[in-house]
C-alpha cells in the first residue's frame, strides 16, 4: 500500500504532460515566425528548427491534438459500440442473437486494424473525424469480445436471475449490475485499447492517413525528421516520448487503480 501513492504520482505525471500539451498547447503556440533551417537553438527557436524550417517547440505545442484527442475519442467510441453489443450478446437467452452479434465481429477481428484503416481511408476524405471513426470502429471487435467474455461469467450468477424475476429492466440489469461487476476488467482493457488507438492513430499519421503531410502533428514530426535524428534530435525524441508517456501512463494509472481495488 505504501507504493500506491508513488504509482499514482508517476502515472498521473506521465498522462498529464502530453494531455495538457494537447489541450492547452495551441493556446501558447503563438503566431508562426520566420522559417530557418539552421537546426540550432537560439532566442527565437530555443529547441531549434526542424527540416521544414519550423520552430520545434511550436510544433510540439500544436501537434498533440491530432494524436491524443483522436485516440481518446476513438477509444470512447469503441466502447460506446462494444459495451452494449457485448452485454446484449451475453445477456440474451436467444442463441441465434448471440451468434448474430458476435460472429461478424469475430470476422472483423481477423482483419489487421491498420489494413482496415488504410482500405477505408482510401475512399474517405482524410480528416480527424474520419480517422476517429475508423480507429474507433477498428477497436470494436476486440473490445466487444472482452466485454462479452466478462459479461457471460457475471450473467450466470444467481443475482442476475433474481433481477430478471423481479422484473428489472434490461438496462438496469446490464449496466446497473453486470457492467459494474466487470468494471475492473473493463478498466484493464481500456488501457490496452487506448494504447492500441494511440499506435494506430500515430501510424496512420506517419503514413499520411487522416492528416496532411505538413500538419503540426507529433507522429508527422517523427516521420518528417527521423532521417536527420542526429542533426535535430528534439524534433523526433520529444513527440515520440510524449506519445509513449501517454500510453505508458494510462496503463500505469489503470494498473494502480486496480491494485488499490484489490488492496495490494
């Protein structure tokens, strides 16, 4: 228990820095200054400039929203679809309905998420809304399977049958009892889903899907400057570290909460 505050502090710090930069960074970015390809730091560019001549710090301040907020929104979208689908499949007494809900998701889960994003993105106009929808829907099959597997065990308990006999509504049974009983499983899975969404959003941006090639985006910064890592390391290291910090911090935060729930 003595280590729990340290876990929370580390996790909160890792999550807070990229999240605050994504939310508030654009407010402090200021107007674009004159471009320079000197790479060196100075009074006007204290982290230097990238290979496009743009100020690295300003790009860091501007580049988080297109990665962090899209990944968070996509994770939320995935659960908005996966949670009711998985609960409905687990709580139904009609085997055909369970098969109808889960088998198509099993087929979709066999398709690599990145391939699905690339195929669909080829027919859509690139943009954050489309990318959010694609990444969120790509995460639905695996999230729904986790929800279904956890809900099946809870649905077999006598308490669920008692709620049905008392005439409780489906929503009260599903969300009020079943979903609450599996919240630790959902919390653990949420960290994995967010990490996957960050990976997919960053990879899509790295490949030019969903964002413009010259956009202020952390993943685009890594792609644009990776060949000159030793000439301008900050343009690669800082955005890559921020993406990794959010992913690691989110999982540590969920892990610390789960450990607290078990008293460890």
